[in-house]
């Protein structure tokens, strides 16, 4: 499983949204910016060009996974990277102008605690952003025979430790953390867009990773064949509602 490739794929899904939110929050004029759960540096690597053109901005990334951080050093060499737990950020109060996360809270044991920590580490009048949190409980798979695939993948994500409904209550998490919500909503779905062959192959790399412990190779191959046929026929729909929220400290 190539996790950096996966994180780049997820970053592509939110490219337009990030441009909009980073403009609204004045991120390019910020002095200190933190990504909580930076992974392999998929987003930090895109931001470092902006940071290098600024005389004042410093980019910071935190992740619990040492291997991911090592790779992030390669993709975002100008960022200041720290290994640590998002539930207890190793930064002083009011250290950053902006803190953000991306597909992180669904994996947190206590997502409210993570947002509370992000708020604590952000300066007064600074911004906290959750760029993407899915609600897999509202997942749509068509044609109907592929509903099984959605159910199995949801069950796998739960076994891996994800709260698959996080996106549905993202706004409530911000409210409970005491972050003044400015805007929240759903990211525009790609359910009507046909996946390219490369995108489809990337999706199946993740699906096979998720299902390998619960299904045989033959069972996975059967579902993959059904999915491939639906993609070619133009009848395939896969929509996982995904939400964003941002607010002020």
C-alpha cells in the first residue's frame, strides 16, 4: 500500500476547497501554520512553495507515525516536523495563526479533545480548519449489487479504529470545542464524474488493503469484477458525503 500516493489522491479531492479556505483565512500571510496529522506531507509539500516565497511564514507538521514523518521530510523538507499525539499537542498555548487537519478526526480516539488542543495552540482570532471528514454511514453504492462492497469496507474501517460517522457531527464538535464556526458544509461530490483508470486502480489498492483480512482473494476479485463492469458501463456511483468546517478562536 503506497500511503503517500493515497494521501496525494485525498489532497486532490480537496484542492479547490483548500484554495478557497486558505484565501479566506489569509493563510499565505500567516506567520506560523500547523497541520495536525500531516502524514507523509501531501499537503505540506504543496504549501512549502508558498512558505518559501514568504519571508515570515513557517510551516509545522505533527504526526504520530514515525515512518510517515520520515517520508514527510522528503516531500516537505522546509517544514518543521514533530512526532506527537494530536490529543496532547506538544506546543505552547497560542503558538500558531492557523491550525488545520485533513481526514484526521475520524481516526482520533477523542476528536473533541483534538479540536480543543488545536484551539489551545492557536492564537486569539486565529483559525482552526477541518478540511475533510467523511460520513461513511451515508455512503451510496450503485448498482445495488455493490452495496455489499460499501458495507464490507465500512466494517473494515471500524475494525481499523475509524469512527465512520465523524463527518455527520463535525459542526457539533467545533461548537463543543468552543470554536466560533464561520462556515461548514459538504464538499462537492464527484459521484457523477467518471474515474480515470488510474484513479480506479488507486481506489482498488485501498479497497484490497481494507478487505484482505475479511475476504478471500476470490471474493475480492468477484467484487472488483462487478465494480469494473459498472465503471465501464457508466452505472457506477460511489458517494461518501464528506464535510468541512472552519472557525475562529
